[in-house]
């Protein structure tokens, strides 16, 4: 019937070998708290697939495809929530506590966290994942022209956010 025994070394070894990649991918696209939740969902999906006798399909490539799809689902859901909230509220965002000491990578991630979900998705899909604008537009359910103008705005917003992130020694 399948199960964890269909994965060489067992599920725990598979998890240990894959969790950092899944989390890092999600972290760069969603931020730290959502990345943790998403990683848990991805591995839950892997367990479900194993229990359903689909163990041969559960590979690291499968895991990353599930991760990518779940990230895109979250982007879309977030944009829908933000559009609804924008209609109801018009208040400024609370910046929260001062960020901890960070290196350049963390500084970039903190700057990305300050962008809208749509802008972050545009930048990550195009520059991090290397997708052409046509694919970025398809993934985000928008037009190529909207993706192009959005990425220009996203770059400007990222520059402002990056310059505003304070690095503590």
C-alpha cells in the first residue's frame, strides 16, 4: 500500500534533507511566519501522498512543485484579502518593532517583507526564479503589461524599503 518505507531512508531522513530548501524558498517569497506554516503544509501533503500509496511520486522535485503551488495560492489569497481590506479600511500599516541585527541577505528579505504581496511576487518570480514576463503574468493572473508596469513599481518600492532597513552592528 505504500508509506514512508517507499522513501529511501524513511520519511524523517527525507524531511531532514528537504526542510531547509522548502523553508528557504517559502521564506523568500512569503516571510518567516508564513514560510513555517507553508512548510508544514507541504510535508503534510507529502504524508498524505505516502498514505495514499503515491510514495514513488514523493521526491524533492515533487516537494518543490507543491511548495511553489502553495506559495502562489497564498499570493493570490493575500491579494484578494488586501483588495477587500482596501475597500473597507484606509489606514497606514503599523511598522511594528525595530528589526534585529541583520546581514545583507536578511536586510533584503526584510525589505521584501515590506512590499505588497503582488510586488514581492513579481520580483521573486522574475528575478529569483528567472521567469519571463509572460510566465510571471500567467502565474499571477494578470496581463503582461500589468506585470511590466508592476515590476517597475516593485523595484522602486524595494529600493525605498531596502534603504529604510536599519542594520545594527
